[in-house]
């Protein structure tokens, strides 16, 4: 393991971490081919994922924790080299990054190869649960949706062209690193990919919408009769909702029954409610019950 001390803010080894907020503001183009992870939880996910982690930047006071993170994840990196650990005084770290890193940790990783919808969707013939995300550009909501997808065992997350980058530093932090664990694809032909999902890949596309003709319970009961149970839950932006073309492609349009006077939930919460119920179908099918 290589541990190096850095005291000069102009040191070339710090270049990937320089002016983090300014570079984040222009998206993936601000750090071509790379992304930044923040907090020990996210960095642990980076180190354990197939993604290559190039280096860690840590406060000198966090030396032992940084070394521990790398050592604990070593067995899951399949022979890949340890990332370099760069240690710097807090004032140097903050001046390079551009804000106070009170957690004392950042890491830079290589962006994974872009994957198509057809590459991440499981082959026909088995049960599957997907989360389909349309035009969600709120960084917190994107992170929460990935965390929710991981919690309920989604095979993949499918993103429309206008969705925010799930590997953006703050979104990745909100996802607790799960954007590195749940396979995802960004579509460049959204309606065509949705049509393929229903007509060829064999999914029931369930559109979550306040005007749904079926309740979540009714939709889940209908999906329970499918074999295999291939379900894709589609969620849209909180005010605009799913677009008309997407709603027309849905196999079912469903709603979450709510108390009078409440017309909607945060999209992350709504997805969690729906996925919890839909995931139960797979769990029930896998449980043979008493014998």
C-alpha cells in the first residue's frame, strides 16, 4: 500500500481533487472519465465495486481510517492494485478542494463504461424487478432512488436522457454508494427502449401516477399471476409526473391510496412504497411455505 504525504497545494497529485464544486457544476465534463466519492461509506462502496479507485485524499488525522478502508476491501478487488492514499493537513486539503471537508475523506474513481438498457436488463425467462426513472434531475431524489432500488432488490435502474448523473458526488453520497452497486443504464431512445421492455423483454410496465386506474394492491395482485414475474416500476418527476407517451406505454397505471387532502409523495418515498409491495411478490414465490 502506498501512503504519501502532500504539503504543497500545487502538487500535481492533487489535480483530480482540485476545485471540486466548480468542476461538479459542469457535470461529467468537469472531470472527464472520473468521478469523486465523498465520505467513508461511499469510498468503501467504491473500493468494493468493479469500478477502479485511483486515489484517496484524506486528512492527516484520518490516516488510520483510510488505511483500514483500503485493507478491508482488498479481498473484493480481484487482484487490482490498492489506490494511492494521499494525506494532507486540513488547511491544504480544504484549499485544494474548495470547501471544508469535515469528514476528511475524498476519493477519485474511473467512471464505468456506459451501458445500454439492453445490456443491464436480465434475459427473459426469470423473475425480475426494475426501477424506471423518467426525467428526475433533483440530485437528492436520484440518490434516494438508487438507495431504494438496492433496498428492494432491483436488478437495474433505467434512466431517461434528462435524469441527473447518479455518480455526481452528492447523489452518490445520498445513495450511500448504492449507485455503484445497482446496475444502471441511461437511455438515448427512451420511448423505443420502453416499447422493447414491454414487447420483447416481457415486462409489465407499471406507471406510478396519481390518476392511476388501479391501486398498488390491485396492480400487485395482477402481477402475482404473471409467470415469470417481470415488473418494471416507472416513476416521474414530482410535479410533471410521467409524460403522456410513457403513460400510454404502461401495462398498468397505478396509484398509492392516500388520506384525503394529500395528493402526492416525494418520488423516493413513493418508489419505496411501491417497490416494497412488488418485491414481496418475488419473496412469496421463493418461499415454499410450510410442508
